[in-house]
C-alpha cells in the first residue's frame, strides 16, 4: 500500500514538472510533447534526455519539430512494439485455444469411429431386438456428441476468425502509423529514406530514370513564431495536401524534417520532375491561408524547391545531397522558385523565374 502511494506521488510530481517544462519552452499541449517531457523528467530514456539537453544548450530553446523528431526516435517505436507484442500474444492465445478444440474434436471423431465399428460388429451374427436397440442408442449418443463438438468448434473458429480480423486491422493501423507523419498524413522520414534507397537500387539495376524533389517552406520559423504552432501545423498540412493533389504518378510523398518535404519520383526524367515541382510551387503560392479560429487571412506562403535526377552508380545519399543543394540555391536566389541540379551544373540557377 505504501509503495503504491509513493509511486502515485512520484507520477504526480513528474507530471507537474513536465507541464512546467512545456510552459517554459513553449511546447504545445499535445500528447506527444507531454510524453517527451514526462519521459525527460522521469529519466527513463537517457538518450532522450541527452538529445534535449544538447538542443537546449545549443539554441536555448527547443522547437515543436525537434520534439516531434525526438518522439519519433525514442518513443514511437516502443508504443508500436508494445502494440505488436500484445497483438502477437493474443493471436498465439487464440491459436492455442483453437488447437485444443481441434484435438478434442479429433478425439471425439476417433471415439465416434470406434462406436460405429462396435455397432457394425454387434450387428454381425444373430442379435435380438434389445441388443439392436442398445446398439442404436449408443450410435445415436455418439453421433450427438460428435455433432455437438463440431458445432462448438465451428462457433469457436468463427470467433477466432473475427478476432484475427480485428488483430489484422490493428496491426495494419500500426504499420500505417509507423510510416506516416502525424501532422500532414503523408510519409514520415523513415519511410522516405527506405523508399528512396529502394528507388535508387531499382533505377540503378534497371537503368531507369528517377528524380527527387525537395521542398522547403520559406520563412517558416518566422511564421511559426508569429502565429503559433497550431497555425504552423496548418501550413504544413496545406503543403502536404497540395503535394497529394499535384502528384498523380507512382511516387512517395514525405515530410522528412520540420518544414522540409520530399518526393521520390520513379521513372521520371528531369523535365517531368521540374514540371511536378513547379506545379506544387505555383499551387502553394496561389492558396490564401485562413486562420481557422478567427477567419483571419494570413496571406500566402511560398516554397523553395530543389530537383535532382539520378545518375547511374550513385547512392541515395548523393542524390539527396544534390536535391538539397538545388533547394538551397533556390533559397539563395530569392526563394519561391525551383532550381534543378541541371541548373547548378550549367550555372543558370539564377535565371529561374519567380511567380
């Protein structure tokens, strides 16, 4: 009893301290931020603590995107692992129960066979009426028992099928969550990296074209600081939605950083990739951002876009570096523009038009 009281007091202390830190560092009151700060105070994840200390020591503050990245690295996979483990345990329990019932049904069937054999042997030779009646009664009883056992097994199998379907949905939801960015609904950094590596390997093996688009929201930090993190999330969702609307081909759309997005475009040459990048840039520019809580117009946002085309024999990292370089060239040259690695190579990146 005393230990329970101590544990409860400690939990309340950690929760209170976590909320104090959230206020101090301006974190939004969402469950992910709270989980990060609660874990920080509890000291259960030394790596998480070191990551937070390193960021706050360097900058004196910590952003929502930093907290989100820390949550993804140190906490998300654990919850997913726990869910998967629980689902697996349930599934194994279901299988054990069904196997037990199958064994029982097999035993009942074997006994039924013996009963029928006894009935057949009993009818051989001369038998009186009472003997026949007893044999028939035994056969009917055995038949009833087998029927009852099979009905129970059938009902249990239906329950198990429903349970398995529920588990399948749970595991599928966990799988989707594990590769999805919670703010924008498109792929997260891990899935982006996995798909980029697979796309590079496929393009290299089959000598097919591949392009990578990197998008960065212009002045996002200033916008975030001015209007708050909830409105900042609205901006992120707007860019993610625009990407989904404009990219119709087989592609991987991802948010892989705070305000950075990536698009892996298999089978896309330089011209097609530039066209996709420009369509997204123009579409974002043409949308007016409205603050949901007040209906206030916040103006328009712009993005800087870099495009790189795959070169035979290169790695996923080098392709990403060239796309990043192109995006940073767009930033240097005034933002709100698209620059390709071809522009960088020919020195024409400063000629890209700004709408």
